């Protein structure tokens, strides 16, 4: 009888030790985080959130009404009192690009001819093209064609050409001020209106100390800053 009581006391001591350890570390022995957690209140113009799933994968998105400004994807682990985010699964997006042919003549002006396509080589209309510092603008037609004329400058003079459209990845070209151009411009889809792609976080590991964790929120510390991520309702 005494032996059984002694064993029961040992079991109780072990259980109490485990409970105290878990509570003191604020982890509740939890090795996974599941659901969406945000550092911002709901129904704001801006958003900032992490999606954690049961397979140890997370996605990060930050932006506003126009779409993501920043995003990332990777694997997360909880080790001791730390949350480790490894951005090793972020999918990168191809940038818009162009092909250029240029030629020279003795005229006092230069002409920039443009044909604008998507990545399937289909013509794009309503793509805005504008220049700096000359401040000229045009749009592509249904055949994807347009052009701009400029007063001829020197080779050192540069024309900054902005090319953009709604939900197309913006690109900026720098052209010589004394050259004529035939440009083929290829635009890739974008998640943001009138900008380039959102900033992709990749090949980066970020470690946070878990200060407190409940069913409703997680408090994380990085350097001297505290971040409170609140679990969002589904």
C-alpha cells in the first residue's frame, strides 16, 4: 500500500512539474499554431496577417485596399519559447520586361514606337505610357500599339519612360535622348493596381520570442518590440 501511494505521489509530482513548466513558458506545450492571426483590428483599410496551418506552413500578407504590398510563405516551428518563421517557400513572380531595337538619323526629333503584349503575346490596350522629364503621355490601342515623339537631345540625356496599367506590373525604361526606338513591351499580371509586384520575402529566417500565448492571441518579442497577433474569427 505504501509503495502504491509513493508511486502515485511521484506521478503527481511529475504532472505538476510538467504543468508548471508549460505555464511558465506560456506555451501550454503547444507545438502548432492554426488559423489566421493579425496585428491589426478587423475592417480597416490596411491589413497585416499570418495564416498558419496544421502542416507547419504559414503565409504572410500585408497591404491595403489596392492589394498586397508584401507577402511571403514558408515553414514555421515552435522551439522552446521561440516562434521561428522560415520564408523558404515564397513563390516569386516574373517582372514585366521589354525588347528594344534602336536606330539613328539626322532629324531633330526622335520617335519611340511601342507594341505592348501580355505574357501570352496578346496585344494589350489601355496601357498608359508617360515620360519624365518631358511630361508626355499616350495609351496603347486595341492592337497594343502606340508611340511618343521627343525633341532630340544628346546621348547623355535620358528619357525615363513609365509603363503601367490596372493589375499589370509596372516597368520603367531609361532611353537615350538621341536614339529612335522600336520597343516590344511584355507586361505580367500584378496583384496591385498601377504598381510593380508586391515585395516578396524569401530566404529569410525570423525568430520571435513567445511572451504569451492563449487561445485568442500570441504576444511575440523581437529585439525590443512587442507584437500582439490576435486570432481572427473564421
